[in-house]
């Protein structure tokens, strides 16, 4: 039982749950409305293909978390001495074996989906994601901004990979071409809006985590933003992105309010904008790792709240 618990901690199961929920919400709130009341709609990327896509996403993320912890063993001795798993609970060779099994499985699933659907790039995409996460673990995470941007892009990709798979598979016979194109454009805008949100909120959290882990990172030669620029400049960097995110959410809510989406606006103000303003205020008062850990936890809550807002597109569709 202790080994099983250690395994779930190693793959960071809460992050995997978030990926599962994100892609599930995307399907139910943004894709499924296309089916509703439209007998002429066709989608060659069916629910089985989507389930396989989700599984491959989870396998890639789990493999990435494993290899990241594998190469972070020494840093974790300083930053997270009580949370070390590899070497302490799971042997290094088993960590590598599981990483390889998960990575290869995800890549094979991608190529299988390619062979069964109009999607032709998922196998290559999954391969690239695996290689990027491996590169992040051994080198990129230590380089200025490169690691932060990579993780943020991969977070956005969790949404975009679903979008591209479905967008390429949609068709509609006997549909009004103008209405159909308008529906597709709406689908594109919403998908990229959430991908943009995922990118920005992830970038903010990555930099805040770097502030929290600054001591261990500095000892092992990492060139993270707090180490290279200093804490004050890092706080300004995060504050700018927080302001951009607050402004973006505010503009979107002003737009949807014109369509009577009152509950959506209220939700966004209470669970997104106000918490982001709280993070912005607390950011400049933060001094010790515990303060940054609190901010990181708050950002994760905001991320979850933002993704759950997809449900409003199902409610109001």
C-alpha cells in the first residue's frame, strides 16, 4: 500500500486529475453542443478516440513527472526533503522503466489514433511532447525562461490537442454554410481563449514556484527568473501577467454580459478576478518560501475555477 501511495505521489495524481477534468470539460461543454439537435452533424473523431487521446495525455504527463523527479533528486533534498520518492521509496531503475513504458504507450496510442481518424499528426505530437519533457528535466528547466515557457505551452496544449483533433474531424451535410462557419469560428475562439488562459496562469505559477524553490535551484546551477533577475524583478514579471489575465477575463465577461450571461460574469468576478487581485496584492508582501507556496496553491485554485467555467458554454448553448 505504501508503494502504491508513493507511485501516485510520484506521477502527481492531482495534476493528472486536472488534465482529465480539463479534457473532459472540453468535450462535454464545447464539443457536445455541436451534436445537440443537429442530425446533419458528423464527427469522425468519436468518443473511443477521445478516450484514447485522454489516456495518452495522462501517460505523457505521468512520464514527464517521473523523469522530472528522477533528475531532481538532489534539488529535492533541499527544496522538499520530506517529499522525496525516488531512491527513498521507489528505486531509480523502476522509475526509468515506468517512464519508458508510459512514454512508448502514449506514442503508440497517438499513431493508432492517426491510423483510425483524419488526424495524422498525433503520434508525432506525442513523441515531441515526450522528448520536450525529457529535455526539460535534464536541461531546459535550468535555463532562463525556457523551462517556464515550455511547461506553459504544454499546459495550453492539453486543450489545443483536443481542439485540433475535433476541428479536423467535424463536418456537416445540408447545413447553412454561413451558420456552420460561424459555429466553427466560435469553437476556434473559445478553444484558443482557454488555451491562452492555461498558458498565462501556468506561466505565473511556474515563476512563483521558482521563487519558492530558489535556494535549492541556486545551489545546483539553475538559471531561473528569480535567480537571474532577482526577486523584485520576478515579482514585477508575475504582476504584469496577472494584470494581463485580469484584463483579459474582464473583457470577456463584459462581452458575454451583453448576451445575458449574468451567472457567468458573477462566477468569474468571484472566483477568478477577485482571487487574482488577492494574489497580486499578496505577491509583493511575500518573503519566505511558505508565502510563495500559499500563492502557488491559490493560483492552482484559480486555474481549476477557470477551467470549470467551460460549463457555462454548455448551460447557455
